[in-house]
C-alpha cells in the first residue's frame, strides 16, 4: 500500500484546478454554439472532456484522502 500524504495546500490546488476546468467548460458551452467553426459538437466534446477529467481527479483525491 502506498503511504502518500496529501496536504491541505495540495488539496486546495487540485480542487481549484477542477473548478477552473469546469468553469471553462461552462463558458465554452455558452459561447461555442455561436461560433461558426465550433458549435454544439465542440461544446459537447469540450464539456465531456472536462467532466471526465474532473471525475478522474476527484476520484484520485478521494483515494489519496482514504489512504492517509
């Protein structure tokens, strides 16, 4: 078993990155449909990628906390 400690500063940084990624996805979802070379498919793909990344990182954080 890995004895990886997570500090509060590391946790804050990781959560901030997740929040920024999701906020960017929301912005793209609002703006992309009005941009000719992007549209809904771009917004959908961007949002899906952001959500998948957020889930993966949150799962990793939970794992790190549980292994404290």
